[in-house]
């Protein structure tokens, strides 16, 4: 298994800033860290307009996508594991 892939969920707890939001990443939770994977940034880059809309963030992990959707004006957000 690639060492970077392993670090996505097996890491010491740490803080990370994503788009200005300080996120605490627990061990066992997907790390939205661009030093490991660009997937979170790719999702945020292609996020459609969410203002006034309802958002479902399945497999939310740290919740960073749900948090940013809230900051962008989503009317309702459901985030689940």
C-alpha cells in the first residue's frame, strides 16, 4: 500500500487549515490534507453554487465540505458518516 494513501486515515491527530477554516483531523478520519491528497480541494474547486440550497455531505469525515457550504450560504446541511 502506498505510504501516502496509508496516511489518509492513519495519522496522529493534527490541525489543518482548509480554505481559511481550521480543522482538527482525528486518527482514523480522512485527512483533507493537500500534502497527501487533492480530493478535498478538487471537490471544493468544482462545488456548484450552494447559497439557499440544501446540501448532503455523506462520508463527511472532518466536515470541512459541510462547513464551507455553510459559509457559502447553504440553507440546510446534513453531514453524516
